[in-house]
C-alpha cells in the first residue's frame, strides 16, 4: 500500500500533470465563483481535452475542478448573499452578516482555510476507510436514510430561532414546494397544472437566489450604502484573523468535517444538505451559538465550509467501493476518466490503487492550492463590499438572472427567482425565518422517497430496525440537548441570583 | 375587544389559503402520493390558525419580528421611505424581467445597467463603462464560451431580427 | 443566434443586425450555405450522461464533413425527460438547418401516449439518423437461486425488482413481466442504476432492469446475472431476446418498449430545411459516424457506435405512432393506476368465480377476481370468491374492462 501511495504522489507531480492541475483550479475557481455555474459545467467544458491525456494528467485536470468547486462558491455567498452553488447556501447565514459588519476579509479567509482543512480531513477519512469500504456502504439502506433525513428536518427547529411556530410552517412550505412535480413513487403529477416547467419541480438554485439575494438587494437599495457601511479596517489583519479563527476552532472543523464525510458516504443526499446539517449541529453545540449565529459568527462560516469540502472525500467512498458514483458530479467525472481507461470499481482498490492514491493526493494538494489562491485575492474580493449600491445592485441583479437561468436553461427559473424574491422580502418583513424553507425544499423529496421505499421493502416495521433506532436516538439527543442546556443555564442563573 | 390588524397578517392569510388548497387538492390522490402533502398541510393549517390568532388578538404579547436566526428586518426598512424605496426596487426587478422577455438577455442586461446608472445620476465614466463591461463580459463568458441558450426575446423574434 | 455587444448606440445595434440579415440571405446553395455559420447541437439532457456524450461526440466530428466547415456548439436543454428539447426543436428553433438536436429515444412513444406537455409533432421534425442502438437488460443478483428466464417464470418466491418509478424503463420491464403472470413485485423510489445495484448487493431487492451500457460494469463487479434483453442484440450477451419468451400480449408490449431502442441515440433537425441541405446533413452525419477519430474516441470511452439511417428511424417512429389503442392502454396502465368504481348486478360467472360479468356503460364486461389480491365481501363479511352468485348487486372497483378487480362488495 505504501508504494502505491508513493507512486500516486509521483504520478501527479509530473510537470505536465501539475500544470493541468493549476489550469483546472483556475478555470474552476473563476467559473464556479459565478452563481449558477456549477462544477458540472466546468467539467463538461474540459472533457474533450481528456482524450489527449494520460491517466495522471486526466485525473489532475478533471478532478481538480471537482476538488475546488466547494471552496470558490462561497465567495459570492459571503460578499453578495448570492449562493454560488449547491453547497454554499448556509454560508450566507453568517458569512453575509460578517461582510455587512465590515469583516468580509475575515469571513473569506476563515472560509477558505476551513475549506482546505475540511477537504484534507475528508481525504484522510477516505484513506483510512479503504479497508472497510464495502461493508460500510452496505450498512445503510433506505430505512436508515429516511431517519437520517428526519434528523435534518428536526434541525428546522434549530434554524427557527425565536419563532418556532413560523419556522415550522416555513419548513412545511419548503416541503410542499418540493412536492411539485412528478411523484417518483406513483408517477403522478402533483400540483403541476400541466405546465412543463412545473413537471420538473422547483429547482434549488433559483429559489435560493430569489429567497436570499433579492431581499438583500432591496435592503441595500433602501439603506443607500454599500454592503458594508462599517469601515473595512485593515484587510490584511482581517485575513490573518480569519485564518487564525479556523485554527482556533479546529475541533469544530473536525466535527463538521465528519458530518460532511457522512453525508458524502450516503449516496443521494448531496452537498445542499451537508452545509445545513453542519450549520444546525454547530448551532446546537457551540457555546453561545444560539444567540450569535445569524448575526455574523465566524463559527457559522467555518462549520459549513469544512463540511462541504469534507463531503467530497466521503462521496468517493461508494464510488471506489462499488463503482457506484456517490454523486452526479462524480458520475460525470468518471465518465470522463473512463476515456483514459480508469473505471471505478474493485480495480481501484487493487490493481489501480496508485491511481486511487493520486486522487486522494489531488484532493489534498488541490484544496490547499485553491485556498492559497483564494486567500491571495481575499483583500481585493473584500473591497467589493464597499462599492456603492448603485453599482452593485444592477450587477448583482444581472448575476442573479444568469445564475437562475444557467442551472437548467429555462427562462421560467428566472421568473421563479423573482417570485421567491418577493416572497423572501415579505417573509423577512413579517419575521418568518427563511432557512427552514430551504431545508424543507431540499429534504422533502428525499424523505418521502426513502420512506415509501422502506415501507415497500419492510412494511411499517422498518422503523424498528436497529440502525433506524440508533439514528432516532441521535435525533432525540440533537433536539433535547439544547433544551437541556437552556434549562441548566436558567437554573444556574437562578442560583447565582439567590 | 378590538382586533388588531397588522399588514403582516396578510402573509399569514396567504399561507392559510395556500395550504388549504394543498389539502383539498391532495385529498383526491392515491395514498402514496397523498400522505405527505395532506399531513403537512393539516399540521401547517393548525399552526397557522394559532399564528393568526396570536397576531390578531390585542391581548397577546406583541409579535416580535426578530427571528433570532435569520437576517432581520431593520427599522429603516419598515419606515415609509424604506417601503417606498423597496417598491421602486421591485419595479426595477419586474421591469428587468419584462425587458428580458422582450429583448433577450444580452441586450436587456446592459440596458438595465445603463438605465440604473442614469436614474442614479452616476458619473459619465461609470455610466459608459459599467453597462459596456456588463455587456461584453456576459456576452463573452456566458454566450461565447458557455453557449447558454438565453431566449432571444419576443420583440426581436417578431421583428425578425434574430 | 445573433449576439449583441454594447447597448449604448442602439442605432449601431440595429445597423449591425441589419447587416447580418443581409448577409444571411446571400447564402444561396447548400454548398456555400454553411460557410462561416455556427450549427447548434441541442442536447436533451444535462451535461454528463449518455445523450450528452453522443451529442458532443458528433459536435466534435461532424463539422469537417460539412462543406464550409461551420462551427458547431453544444447547448444543453434538459427538462421533462426530453420533451423540453423536442418542443424547442418543433417551435422556436431556426428552421434553416443550423440547429440539430439529439432527442430522447422515447419521442414517438411520448407523442402517441399523449404525455403531458408534448407540443411537438414528430412528423414535422426531420430525422438525421441514430448514432447507436441500445439494449435493455434484465439482471438478477448473484445471491439468489434464479439463473435463467424459465426459473424466473417458475419462481414460487416473489422476485423483487428495484425501479425508479412508473414511466421509467426500470419499472416498465418488471411491470411487463408481472402482467404476463410472473411472480414479481416492484419496489419504487430507487433512483439511478447505481442505487439499484447497491440495493441488490444489500439484499433489499433481487434484480433490476437497466440499459446494457450502464450495467456492463456492474455485471463484472457485482456478478449480476443477465436474464434476457430487449432491443439490439449484443455479442457479449448469451441470453435470449425478451419477445421469444412472452405471451402474445407480452410480445406486443415488448415490441413497443423495444422499438425506441433501435434508434437509441436519435438525431433530428427542424422541419422546413431545403432538401439539398437536409441531404448534406444526413450524409455528414453518416460520414462522421464512420470517421476513424470518432470511432477511436468512442471506443476509449467504451460507448458503442452504430449508424442507423434516417429512413429506418422514420419507419420505427411511424410504427410506434401507429400502435393500436389496446397496446397503448396496456403500456399506460403500467404507469398510472386509475380505478373505476361501479355498482351493478352480477350477470354471469365463469371459471369457478374467477371471471365475474356485469353491465358497465351499456355493455357487459368482465373483471378478473384474484384469490389473493381481490377483496371480496358479502354483506360486509369477508368471503371467498365462489360466494358471489348471479343476481347479487355488487360494488366493483377495477382498472378497466377485463382488468382485475380490487374489491367486490356485494349485498
């Protein structure tokens, strides 16, 4: 195994491979930083080149795109409250308030650094798990998936803050919206009014851009000042502070990364869930988080970005164990790697182990290089928050339209984005929390589908399976722990008073 | 007892109407398609009824608009001037949507930026540079490189220009 | 598509556009038409995946066989299982031969079954040819005793098939088996071939149906056992074709399912393209599929390439569009179960209670009564089907004339 590791490392350190890695990183960072353009588009663009490369070079080019996409897509989330891609929505919750407080450099730096560390942890877990990959993936089935998603839905409570009733209703709204379209179990069209664009349902990106970016745009216009009306301070210092923050909260990074890896292992959950899970869990467990999260707490940014990068390492696990791609992006990547003769599956753990190691090395090295690249430009990026709103508003508006359209090339998505922009504005005005709506939208179809599949397989008794019960216990702990904490601190406060 | 009617209750009522529709519509579906929307709808309606009552009754605690977790509405935004500016921005948004539909993205985007510059009386340099930059950047990156198939615009199609 | 750069001089904008328009009308014959032009290749799904691969493959190699060597770009237009792209080609695409598309192979089927959202008419699209033929495979896991078709048919234990959902290929094939009397149960909600293979490996299900290309790896890795196939034969598959093994109705349905597979990766252009330009495109298409470079790339990517002529494609489509109502309703009944409730007196009983006759909408129809699946009640009490007598007034819930009754409640 050691010689495979070394062979893998040497393979990607050839100068041509390294060059291609840099090319992939730069292209990916710039493209992915734009809202709506995901890593899939970038990979599709680069695939034709793969025909002329050898195996290490192809890995370097194609997988570098994948390894870095989660780092770069936080940029627009933090600066403009426009989500750059599936895994960066929760970054908005604390990243954007930090930008508004003049701490954009700190937020960006913390985001990039924790992305790097999270990615490395994900790669290490992958490495360690190689011997036990197969039994690990087989352990979880639809019943366990369902209960895991329930844990996520329970986080709706955590994300509702002081307005639990409104939060749950918002979550319910998200769940309902997710049901528009073809019901996968019965083939029935639900709530589609026979309109084609509703047959495919509401897509996450236009809804998120509308719900979060548009109301912020309006806020900027009302305020009349740039994103941040506080002085930016010393940007270099802010950046250094952000990097330090990541290392100060290393246990948080570790916890969030492990959550991310788990989400990655479970095929079908996707990056849109990893960030919310990590965010909700950080909120429940970090001291004082329930008061400060949502107002610009750097821990909110750190937890989310570590998780989304760690998830990538996790999603390689089912891919390597069974040749079953852990996400649709990985399916695209391996479609490209097949061209150079790399087929995922048992060979990757035996004959081609050195290639597997080069992928792991690439994850590590690529993430570090991307973070360094992004950190270099942090100060320049942060300055965008001081620009006049009259300059920012039209540009962000155009970006929002492109982002909503690019996801699936439908003009209706642009209209949906504007509609949710309106809804988001009124939700803010009325004190209705928006994150639970997103969570419902993301988790709804997954929860429903796994539930019915489990019922078909095991009847209602699926609820009594040991895996399900263990996860349910976890859910109870998640929900009860903060209430327990609350009660304890109240008791302690009473004691000190008396 | 005089009931307290706040504008925000309109949103609550809108949600009630929405969920009522969901419940009615899903009641005719076979069980597998029905269960989730029906159950969620009923629970939501119960909670919404509770919420509406809380908002209307004067005796209840003043409804807080601080969510504690989301980015809150500021005092500035709820002022008259704030609402007026918000209305204007909505007009920009929906006007842009209309323009997109009429003349397609590559023309509408720079035009919108230009119009915004003119409205807010920006300097000449910016008024020329930003729309031009937006137009060139979007055309090059999204049109030429990525071939995003933006619909060309109803008016232009009708005029036979595309 | 005309591109516009700066917005400021609206006048120069219009002038530029006018110049373009003039230039367009100057292209007279097919040979000179494509010089300096860009051909759009519309792909019916998102990047990645089979259709996208073939679309991009052709886009890379077809242009050099078109005089004038035009630029070819790829545009992804996913949505509604390919219906969005088809609607676009039928309506909004330019009808001068500069827009071609790879559309879904189920195009004719969707039109014939009047799928929601279909706004195209295949008769109006011009076929260019198909780049590959597809094979659909039914496979079972290795950890169970069934190895052949006959064993599957004779199985006493219910065989579980994992499927995405009604309407998908993975659902239709086990559904076809079920209709033909096999002891098969379909588990829906398992999306993606990969997830279905995992389910087999985990032991949740016993088998699945999938395209051969996506299953080949899993056969090697997980030891899956192919049972039979539909569509184009493959030399690596020593299993029988589906139609040799089914009843008459089953054969018809299998033929319907299999017809689209013959033109597995179909390419079309719009209506209204002048005949010489259309021939040019078709010839370029054929030449590209015999191009050495293209074949090399496809081999590397382990994708098969087989040219099918436009004429053959059109014939296949005609057959599907002309399918009888009976076959279509059998096909559709696999997708949505819509039950009819009707109360009427029993007029005839045959086959020891397995067939019950009554009058429905003015005609005497029969429903099948299953010992296991049909709930039979007399005066509220559960009884066996032989308890039903002629003259009893019963409430029936059934899928349609000749179909199986879900329940029969008699007084």
